[in-house]
C-alpha cells in the first residue's frame, strides 16, 4: 500500500507523492530556546523522527530541516531580567535541548539553521513584500498587510471576518489593521539589532521560517514537500508563513503537505508554571527511561490530543520490558512477516499505535527481523537489552539475609547476594554439592531464587 498522510492544508488523508522524483524535502519548526524544553516539545520532534526513519526505510532521498529561533522577545526579556547576554541564554537552553534529544534517540537534522544567520535573506524577502504592496513600514517596524492576501485563514480554516472581530492592536503597535503582523521590529535601547533599509532592528518570528525554508528547500519558489510542527503553530505562525511566502512564489502552495502533531496535556491540564505542572524535559528524563517515553508516544496517534500521567509512563515502561524480554528470547530462526504488517500500519497516516501492537504480539523467532522493526520506530535495541533484569528487592530481604548470617550490617543486599553466589560457584567448581545446595537453599529461604546456566548464575526475587 502506498503511504498516505493527513494534510492540514486540504483537511484530508491523501497519497504522499514527492514533488521532485524520489527526493523529499521537509521543514519542521524547531525550538525557541528562551526556556527549558518540555515534554510537549519532545512529542513533536519524536514523531518527526519516526516519520524520517520510515521515509528513509521506504527508499526516499530525504533532506530534513529543523530551525532554531535564536532571537525573540522572550529571550531578550529574560536577558534584561537576569543581566545575562541574550545569546548565552539561547545557547544554554539549546544545548540542554540537544542533550535531551540525544537521550531520546532523535537523530540530528540534515540542516539546523539559526535565524540570526539568515538576516540578509530575511531582509531580502521583506523588501520584495514591501515592493509588491504586501508590507509597509510603520513607526515601530515593518508589518505584513493581511488584507492584501485573499487566502488568509485557509490553512487554519478560519474566517477572516471572525479573526478581525477578535483581533486588537496593542498600545505600542502602529499597524494599519489588527490582523497585520510584524516582519521587522525596530530595536529598543539595549536590544540586539541588525541594520536594515528601514532601521536597525530584528526580524519577526514568522518571516524567519519563510526565509530559511525558501533558502534551504525551495530557492526556485516552486514549493517543497512537507512543512510540520505542533498543532499550536497552525495559527498564527503557519498561517502567516503562507501569507508572506506564497505572494513571492511562482508555483504555490508553499508546502504541498502540512503535518501537525497533537497537543500534550498533563493530568488533563495544559502545562503551565502557574499550575505547578511544568517540568523541564531533562528532569523527566532523569526520572524515566527515555525509550519508555518514546514508546508512550507511539501508543497514541500523532494527531490526537494526549494526556500524560505518571500511571501512563509506568505502563509504557512495562510494555518496554515486554519488548526487551521478547528480544532476549529470540534467535536466528524465521520471522513472522512483522515488517509487512508494520508497513501497512505506518502507510496508514503513520499509525504507530498499530505498528507497536504488532511488535508487542511478535510470534517469529528472528532477533534480526525484530530489531530492524524496532529501529524504524526508534526503539533501537542495545546490548543492555540482552541482560536479564534484576527485580527490585523488597525492603525486608536485607533484614532476612542478616538474620540468617548471610550479610553483615555493613553490606547491602545485592552485595551480599553476589558474595554468596561467588562462594557457591567456587563450591560447585570443587564439586562440593552439599555446600552449593546449602547456599542456594539459604538464599531461597530469604526470598532470593538462583538460576544456573552455561553463562553463569543469575538471581531474582523468589515468586
């Protein structure tokens, strides 16, 4: 079955066909590093990581761009509040984000453009918009004239009359119409700035992505394949990108297909510092297995609103343990055709939930097949997957070991158990079977079961 994807632009699931042969060009709105990244960011980038993996699996020649909005009002305001340099703030938060992405197994983009490195391209695009009557200079900056673009609101399926009735002009804005948005903001004292034909300042948020996607993916103005991001970006960010990009193109639309990931809730609430449910992504990764977080997101369709709870991540951890147990038990036997079933699921608008269910119910005996299927979803097995997990020790086992004279007050339970196993292994080498059995039975009476194999002896909490 051919790959089908939901297109926000057409509001339908449709066959995916690249615009240029086998080449696929993707632009995804990246992080604005004015604060620590959170799990909502992770959900979006994890999905596009799976999409990239699958497109490459299907043999497409992929070029993936994910930008960095390294200049915006929030980073400037934070610099003013803390006395730090704005770029130090941006660099620190972005480095933290990159470390978290690596822990989650998210692959680096093919290009990672920083907005401040594309100031000439941004200015050039604004100049074209001004020349065409789509933009105008005002007292506080340069604005886009929304009334000039008749298709405004089409991407987000919003009526322009309704938008106008709900819009308002801020006190310090000098635009013609409430819906007009900033392309260039004149610098206030102490703010970072760049020279422009209209005055020193910095770019607006929306024009940055238009300029960078045009430069890196579509210099001919014929459109590129996929533009992505979270559902919260559809309006106004992506709507504004369309409005300022398409008047300058020879062959609109700006992007043939728009993909948007669903929002993430925390205990049925939006994440907010005021609600006390904001947690930096790196802290969450310190508390939970990164692969369990990835698996949790795979369980829900990428376009759906998802609710994160501690119970849900615990359940995802249990499912991950099931996959690891299956992986350990497999050999070099026959597969069960799981790849065909996973492809059928992912071809159906990236249905990762069904794909994951196929892995959880794997009936073959090929570790190679199973590992390949896992990797497409980003659940890449490591050598640690082959290690038998040690069950958590109940708190009373150490007391029982000490009471039986098998541990001293200075030793922890695991250390004591390993010492006893070492003594038993030596007894077995000496063919002292009675001593070997005594040590085994002593541990069992304390709640610790041993298992002998050709690779050695392992232990677990007795059932």
